[in-house]
C-alpha cells in the first residue's frame, strides 16, 4: 500500500506566500535601482512621480 502524503505545515505555506518572487539579474538590478531612487522621487500635481536628483 502506498504511503499517504504528509500535509504541508501552515507555517511553510505562510513562509512561501510571504517571500517575494525570485528575480533574474535584470530584475534584481531594477529592484535595487528602484530602492535607491525611491527617496529621490516626488509627486507632481497631476500624480506622476518625478525624479529630483538634480534638486538633491
């Protein structure tokens, strides 16, 4: 008789859901760049984000 599969613990499901999707090299680079530039962005009156690197 075949063994029944073990149920997956709830903590393992929560851990898998909490982890961000894996990114390739290009995705990692963009995520890093976004993190650096995030502090240098402001919102214009029309709601668009504008870089303020020259202002800083």
